[in-house]
C-alpha cells in the first residue's frame, strides 16, 4: 500500500535533516557529485545545492515528515533529475518511486518537456534498479560526462 506523499518547498529544517543523512565524505560525493564542500556547514551545503538556481523539493509523508529530497532542471531539453535521496532509515519502502513520480510530473509540466533524464554512478546498483522500475533506461549521453563511473538514463 502506497502512502500519500507530496512535494513541498525545502526549508531550513529539511536541510538540517538532509545534512544528517551523510555521515562521511564518500557518501556525500556519491550523492552530490564532485562540487560539494566536505566537511560542510549549513551555509556551504545550501550554496553547493545551488538552491538559488535549481528547483529543489522535500517529499513529505502523510504526517508531513520529511522522507526524501530531489531536484530537477532543464538539461538537453529534458527534465533532468538530480540529487535524489531517501532518508536512510526509510529506504527499501518504495519511497524513491514516489519521489521520482512526483518530480517527473512536476518537472515535465513546469519545464514544458516530454522526457526526463538523470545521472547515476555505475556501482549504485540499488539506484539503477529503482530508476529502471520507474521507467528509466540506459542511454548514450551526447557529450562527455565529466565524472568517472557515471551512467546516463532517460525516460
């Protein structure tokens, strides 16, 4: 049974919780990509998330608890999903599928596009499986991907 979840603007309380989900530099880099300070402060984390230029969302459960985070932006005429993460204590419950569905619906409408894309590290097998279950498949990126071990997926 899927719980009813909704996207919400990210607030400072969400960011504080989000920062606690990464306990070491490798976890952070695997999620964020290479351009994040570690160790981070609240200010550097917010800056490195590019909150001023990327559309960012908290996924809230029925009790308004923050359960997941994601961003999207226009990239190569696709709604490009980025920095998707579920609260570590809630993983394996199908929340990522709800996050992806909500971001895809919002992003396609807001950006007026019909397709979506994302990057994923090749060794992140659980994420690849989740993305495939949500309708994404491997694709060839038309440019050089500036990150080693990185795959491109589209929907």
